[in-house]
C-alpha cells in the first residue's frame, strides 16, 4: 500500500487529485474574493471574518505574468534537493473572481515554456515525504486538453 497523501498546509486546496482547486474566501458584503481564505486584503467593506464564506475558486486561469526563482525562497519553503534547482512562478488571473494568484509552476516547466495569456490549471505536487506520508502542495501547470 502507498503512502498517505496529505496537504502540507491545511485548508488551501482541495485534495481532488483529478481536478484540485484552491480554497478561498468571499466577502458576503462586497462579493470580493480572497486567497488564502483568511487573507483580508484591501477590501474596506469586509470588516470581519464573520462576513466571509469559504468558497472553491476557479481551478483554471490565464498567466498574467511570470518569473524565475533562481535562488531559494525564505521559509516555509522546503529545499528538498541540493543543489537548489530554479523554478518558474506564475501570476495567474482567475476571470470569475477578478483576482491574480501567484504560485509555483510544476517541475519541468521552464521559463522558455511560458507565455502571457497561456491557460493553466491547479495541480498537486509532493513537497516532501516521510516514512508514512507524502505532503502535497498546489502548483500551476499548463492546461491539459482532454480529447
């Protein structure tokens, strides 16, 4: 039997391996969306957590901007192999929510693979593992076209 697959951080994404999605918040007063769900943002109408409901955000979007992380980020990032391998970060616009969310692209995606406007989707990847579990995080990957 395989290792148990668990989120590295609870409450940020669904564990639906075939179609994962980010978990966000939505102000019941203004309709503004947040990610992560408890981030207050700059919405002056969202005065408290009581005015926020948990929602599943769109799991697809378009690349708004991108860059390469050529050196290790600060904690809570976990370096799982040495030497450090650069990775691509994408700022992705979710049209329905009118928001941009930054996240890491899946391994194997190079800066030369990226284009502003390309369609991407949420995917799950193993951040690290121990003897019993694999700890998963969300990342972006190019949109898969099911034929």
